C-alpha cells in the first residue's frame, strides 16, 4: 500500500479465528484521525485511505476485510494512560 502523502504508517495481515469462521483481516495503521469524534479529523484524507484499502482488498481476494486504526498523537488519549500510571 502506497499513499502519496504517506498517511499509512504500517499494515499487516491478522487472522481472526472463531468457532464457526476464520477471517484474514488487513490491519492498517494511519497517521491521521479516523473518526469524526477524534480531534483533527479530515474526511478527505480519511477517504483517500479508505480508497487505497478498498483497492488492496479488491486486488487480494484472500483478504476478507480491513481494519483501519488511528496512530496519530492525540494528547487527550495519551493523558488517559498517564493518569492510570500515576495512580498505580
């Protein structure tokens, strides 16, 4: 996967196994917010990641689905972990 503005940090294939099914999942880490609920969400940039992920899924029928994760640095999220560590 290649993005013109390097929005993708990394990607790998994971396997989700259940009693009745097994799925191959493309996991994609991005440098951007992936939800309108996150600070600095940009719908245009997110749409470009989704388009690239769809292209990869279409070219690789052995993959069942994808999961896009946000790896951007939101200080609010980081502070949640710092508060827990300070309390321990």
